[in-house]
């Protein structure tokens, strides 16, 4: 790899994809896709989608990366080059609340639990 170029840039230049690398590694190991699906406990269609780089057929990028990592572990591959070629998910951002920690909790006053109506219940007597 040349200096200053990322793995994904080199992959784009050479046409190598994460799915292609995973497929080649699986075939080189002699493992059938159905056997790998059983080992990973995922449907064959998910593995086929990953190997075809069809990420739209998979739930989200976290799943794509986790499945690729699991495939690498099973096939005894270094996951770093393959994960570098996969899409990255955006970090979730927490919403800021102007009220802060002292905000009322669902209708109650700040710091106090919400009031519930109290009802007295008479239990039946056990003695006869």
C-alpha cells in the first residue's frame, strides 16, 4: 500500500471489495457457504448478501461489520483489512436537554416521584 492512501482507496483502485475477499477466503478454506451459515447461526442469504457487497439486504452497518468480523474469526483471517473496506456507522449523539438533571420526572416535581392516588384495600380475614 502506498503512503498516504487508505485501504479503502487502494481497494477502489484495484476493484477489491470486502465481500470479494471474504468469498475468496471462504472458498480457499474449502468451506461451503451453508456450512459457514450453520457455524455462524445466520441465514445463507445474509452471507450471500455480504459476499456480494449487497449491504442494503442487511439490517444495518453494525450487523454488516459484526457478521464480517465473525466470518473472519471462523475462517481464521485478520479482520482489520476487511473491516477497513466496510462502511462505518455514525456515532450516535445524545440529545441535550436544557433542564439538565433537575428536570421534572413525568409530571412530578423536581426531585420528587410523581404522585399516585392512594386507595385503601380491605383484605379478607384469615381467622374463622
